[in-house]
């Protein structure tokens, strides 16, 4: 449709989207290429919502935007930002840009870590919030080995033991995570983080003074209310504030510093183990009060999420915050305008919808459903890979393998240290090698190391002080941490924080974190029974089998969300300058049908097996996704001659 010779504006796109069966994301039809050939491998084109709009119409839209939000003092900057967003592949050749602006855009690709210090201050706050959670999870590892063994709280059954250990995760799953959306709506990202850390501090003191198992259960249940909303909000906050080229690395700081907190929790177990047994476990649990208070003091010195501000109509404040978080004004204007266009499209779609309507749309809208399934898989497998058996029960496992309590606490500290140290490689690989590849590479090794650990309990079974058994069990658990930390450790929260569209992001992240905490509770509650019924060999073997299942689930149902990939079988990045997909552009990834994605990935797996295992020489597979290079060509044509028809993909 044209109006006075111009292509459709953004507002007119919204009218078209409302009529589409999958309204969260518009796609070009699977159509013939520019020469009329039908590319059989073209499953999806990354569509820029500004592509195909004429320059005249684009500038008109920008002026209206700046007028509406009292930003006319910056209108020329926003015009340049809109032009860059419209065609990032050729942005540096725009005649409107100054030499300094071109250098800033090129620097995004060549010096992606050259960012304002405020962004790193924000990342440090998010990291400390993650460390709070890590400590909350593991200080009980050493403490429970004492208060169970000393029978100080009258814990008389495996059910009570599992209930006390799993109480925070039960609270997360049924209440805490679902507080995320109303808390974020009322108090924004920073306010939600503050509230969750206050809850964590209060619950930490409460745990330390508990005098019955019921009192300790309630304290740990309250602790879970803070863990739920914090774990849902901090990764999203980091994702919304981060530039696309380093988004994965900054968001994965959540898990890396959760691992640091896990290490600190284990260190607290060692630090207080020599004290009187009645006081030592209380100090272990109470030691977690310090970090949340530091986060509370720090959080309001960080800027609020610009995307949250855009969603709530606070555009001037969003621009101010983008200017704080981006190196130059033109990058801030580019990101603000592009995010605003995406938010307006989604706002039109979701107008008048409440929490429950948005929750239903996680499953009824194909684009959302694919993100929901993928996030469920990575979050479910984070628990059912068996990691928290080690996080919560490693001291008990080591004592069963013939360690003394002191030696078991020291060995548990070793698992925490390895968990943190080996999360560091993911910091450099999550945005280059990709989320999927990290999972697919590490799952087989997780299965092998769990089998190693379980089967090691058969070594000299009759010898209660077998050094061989101790060495093999310890080695197996340590190797597990080495392979867990760069894969299933950082990926799930980073992936879930970025895969949902903005309008359902809080609800989607609530679903994702509720999933992980629900199965976390199931694991922590059932492990004592599992060991009793199937012995360590069967219990570890159970989770090894799930690691194998997880490999196939990731292969078939988890799309990649990083930037460009190292080989032709992967995504060709939609933003050449930044070499990364923005949160808005990820809509295109999840709008490809599950059937097509799974079918291609099976062929891809077979191709890699034949090439790398059978050593056959084969032609590379065709690209699965179409990048912006093609879109730019299409945009050049349609900007002159009008837009081609649009449609949506469905399952």
C-alpha cells in the first residue's frame, strides 16, 4: 500500500500486524530472490521494521516522535540514528554522518568492550546481586550437614530434610517468580532488585536464629520470595541495558557471579566449621546478610532500564539513560528510536491485556510459544543435569564416600571454586561460539562425569576408608563442575532473559525462572530418597540419562540467539556493524517454525557427524537464516518501488 507515492509508515505496519495470526512478529513471505529464483533454504528473513520506509517518510516519523516527546533539540541526531537503524549494513557510508560518528559506529565492531564506565558499574551491581543468590543456595550445604548430624532441629525424616533444603525453591516456583511482573510494573527494575535484596537480608538473619525445623523452613521459604523476583529481574535488567555485541557476556555475568556466590557459601562452611557446632551452622546461614545490603546501597546509583522506561512512556528519561549507557549520542538515539518502534508495534498488539492474558499468549502465539519452549528446556535441564545435587548435598555425598566432615567441607569448597573459575571461559565464548554450541558441546561430558561419579561408589565397597573411591568420586564431581560451568551454568538465564518480546518479557521470565526453581525444589526434595532407593550409582545415573535427553532437546528445539556464527550452517548476523542481533531482532529467530528448525538441525547434526567423525568431504549446508545483506537489497528496491507483501510464519 502506498500513500502519495510513499511506502507505509510504522503506524500502518501495526494495522497489518493486527490482522496476522502471529502478531508479535512480521515476516516477509518466503518468496523468490531478487533474480526470481526460489531459494529452498530461505526459511526466514530478519526484518527490520524500518526497512522499506522512504527517507522522506522516515524523517517525518522522526520529527513527529521528537515533537511528541519534547526531543526537538535532538531531532537531527535522531534522524541520523533512524537512518542507521534502517540500514545498519551501510550505515558508515551515510553522507549525513560526521567522521567522529562513523568512527564510533566502526568502533562498536572493533572495540566492543569500549563502553562507558556506568555500564560496567551496572554490571557490577548485577553481579553482586547474583552472588547474593549463590551464597543463599550453598551456605546451607555445610550448615545442613551439621544440624542434621547433630539433630539440633529435631529433623526426623528424609521428607523433612528435603523440605527444609528445598523450601526457598518451592517459594520461588509457586510465589516468588510470579511476583516479578507486578513488582516490575510498580517499582521498575531497580525497585524490584532492592525489594528482593531486603527480603534476602531479613531472611538470612532469620535463618541464623531459627530454633526449630519449622522456624527454619519458614525463614528459608521467605528467602525464596526474594530469590524468585531477583532471579527473574536481574538478567532482564542486564539484557535491556547492554549493547547487542556484548549482551550475552554481560547477561551471563548473572550465572558467573552466582557461581562466585556459591563458592563464597562453601568458603563460609570451611571458615566456621571449627567453632562450636551449635553456633557454626548459624553463622554460616547468617553470613549471607552482608552482600544484599551492599546491593541495596548500590542499585539506585545505576540508571533504570531504558527499555522499561520506553514501555512506560518515559521517553526523555530513556534517552538520558541510553546516553549514560552508550559511548555517543548517536548510538543512544539509534537504540532509543529502534527500541521505541518495536515497543509501539508490540504495544498496539497487546493493548488492554492483563497478566493472565499475556501468560496465555506465551502458549497461543507461535513466536512466544517457541521462546517459551526453548527457555523451558534450558531452565529444566539446568536442574536435571544434576548440578544442584553437588551444590546442596556435596558435603553429604563426600561423607558417604568416606570423607570426614572437615574434609568433606573442604572438598565442597573445591566444587564451588571450580564452578566459578570455569564459568570465565563462557564470558568470552557465549557471544562468539554461541549459546546452543556451548550446550551441545558440554552435555555429553556432563553425562560421562555423572556416570563416573556414580560408578565410583562401586570401588572397594566394603572398605569404608577407601582412598581410591574417595579420589574417583572427587575427580568425577570436579570434572562435572568444569563442564557445567561454561555451558548449562551461564546459558539458561542469559537465554531466557533475551528470548521473549518486551511486552511479555516479565511474564516470560517469570515462567522461565519458575521452571528452574520448581525442578530445583523437586531435585533437592527427592535426592535423599533417590540415594536411599537406588544408591549413589543409580541416583547419579538417573541425571546422566537426562543429560543425554537434554542434548537432543537443545538440538531440536533451542534456536541460537547470539550474533553471527563461525560456519555457514549458522545465522548470518543481522547487524553487520555490531555483529549482533538486538533484542528486537530476536523476534525473527523465534518466528521460524519449530518443524523447519528441527528438520534443519537434524540435517546439520548428520552433516557434522559425517564431516568430523567419518571424515567425509561434503559441501557446506546452505544458510538457515537470511541476514540483513539480503534485506538491505530488498529495502533499496522497496524504498523506491513500494513494499512487497508481508505475512507471518506459523507452525
